[in-house]
C-alpha cells in the first residue's frame, strides 16, 4: 500500500497559533524577534545578544516557516530573512556594546573628576605638609581601593606620616621607598627598578624639590589601568603643588620676620643711641668741670654735680641691663615674665 501523506499543519492553539493566525504577518514576527534581540543587547551584554539572535533565528525557522517544527528551510527567501536577522542582531549588539563602553568611560571620568575635586577642596584647607600628605594617602586609598603609605622626606630620612590598609614594611620596601624619594623616579612593583618589591613607590616632588614618597599596593593588576594611573599621578601633582606653595609661604614668612627684626633693631639702635648720649653727656660735663675747677667749685655745687654723675651712671646702668635682656630674649635664652601694669 502506498504510504499515507502526512501534512504538518500549524497549530491552532497556544500563543504560537494565535500569533500565526492572521494577527501578525511574517515581517511583524521578525520585528518582534529583533526587538527581543535589541533588548538583550542594550539591557544585558553582547553575549546575551548573540544568544538571543541565535534563539530568534532558531525559533523563526522551527515555529514560523514551512515545514513547521523542523529545521529544514524549504523557501530560499527564508534564508535571506535569517541572514538579515543575524546581521541586524550583530550590528545592534556591536552598537550597544560601544554605547555601554562609552557610558562606562564617561562614568569613570566623572568619578575621577569628582575625586579630584574633593581632593582639591581638602588640600585647600590643610595647614601643613603632614596634613597634605595624609590627605593624599586617604584619597589615593579610596580611589584605588589599595593599601597606601606615605612618607615625608626630612633631613635625609623618611618619616612615616600615614598608612591605610596593611602597611608596607620590611627592609626591601624601605630601601625601594628611599630609592624613589632620593632619585625622584618610580620604583617597585611594575617598574624596571627593584621590581621584586610588594608596592609601587612614587616620589612626591615638584620640579627638583622633593617632599616624600607614596607607596601603593593594589590587588591584581589594578595599577595597570591607564585611568587609575592618570588619577594617581594627578593627585601627586596636586599635592606637590600645595607642598611647594607651603614652602614658598614659609620662606616668605621667614623673610618677613627677618625684615621686621632688622627694622626693630634699627629703631632700637637709633633710640639707644639717643638714650646713651644724654647720660654720658651729663656725666662727662660734670666730671670735666670738677676735674678742671677742683676746689674752686663751691661745696654745694660740687655735691650737686656728684649727685648728677651718680644718677646718670645708674640710669646708664639700667639702660645697659635692659639691652642685655633684649639680647637674651632675641637669642631665646630668657623667657619673659608678663605682669599687669
């Protein structure tokens, strides 16, 4: 007997049957699947978009093209539809990936700008080099999610100012930090100089003026990111500028104090010269008169002149004693005692 002819008809029940029974055309169904692929591309990831595209082409072939419920393609036009869906899905996934990358880059730049703005405001309120270095260590640790230590260079020695996270200790770490501070160049992990060190050490310097060194130990390859490297270097530059301005301000204050001291000394010298001249003139005049006239000076006048000589001598002695006290005060050897007047 001849084999019976089997005709696979589209189902007349369920969601697929409803969609196929005149409510949506073939192009409408293709657009729905493309919308699903687009949602996966923009809402999830490129891999999800690729999986959605393969699933869409498979569903179109299996459920909505004759012969139904098979992967056989009877009409060559359907092949063009599948190729079109694949190409459009790939283009949408690529566009979505680029948009997400640009969005992530913009968010990273915004976060970097916010971190630098906050750091700049914090540096504007510091009152000394130690506070500036502490702010640098705190912000660097937050921005990089790393262990950070900072040292100040003073009189040829490194003084630890702040540490966030596990401190960088050990002779090798200290030697690497000292090399970076003394040579004004990076050293440690990720560099060609002393690469066996656990941390990366960066000098805190402005031009040829060196202030200290910053040590960073990050997990994995966190410091290999160019954006993080740029952020860290910008923080170092900001802190170095603040430290340089502080040193210039201190030098200007010292110069101002020196000029003020010199002015006071000049005024004091002019005043003392006048104060010394008066008693010396009185003593010299009375003593000369007594020496020249001798007994010819009346006894009453002689006694008066001797009293003037004694009074002016005591006045001169008090003046010289005050000058001695001023000298000791200026040298820091005498602490003034304040009394109410």
